[in-house]
């Protein structure tokens, strides 16, 4: 059985590769913040979670900016298809950033 490639697969994978390279520090900070939250005492957990959420929001906004910069080069129908494909790819590959990307 042969699977059909999704439109924009190649460009989206390259965009996500670029994000992971250029924002490796942010991704590592998210991982550290999540571990700090998971290890935090009850009285400290809320603050640690807030730190984690702020970092995830930064990453999500950065990805949305990357997506939108390319999206604006496309006609309206094609842009919608691309945006949906990009959001699905982020949710699969970078799930911590994929939870809210469709809302941006």
C-alpha cells in the first residue's frame, strides 16, 4: 500500500527543522521548566507551571509567525490547506507547541 504525501509536507518539515535548530535553547528551556514543575513542591508548583506555560507560549508564537510568513505568500484556499497541514505537523512533531497553535 502506498501512502500519498500530503501537500506542503516537504516545506513544513524543513520549516520545523529550522525551528528546532534555531530555537534549540527554547526547546531545552521548556524541557527543563517542565521537569522543574514536575519536581516542585505543592507550594511552588503553580509558579513553576507558569514559567513552563510562558516558554511554551513563546515557542507557539514563534511557530505561528513562521507559519504565517509563508501562508501570506499563498492564495486564500491554498493558505488554509497549508495552515491546517502545518498545525497538524506541529502537533505530531512538537506536541507541547501544538496544543494551541490553531488558535493563533
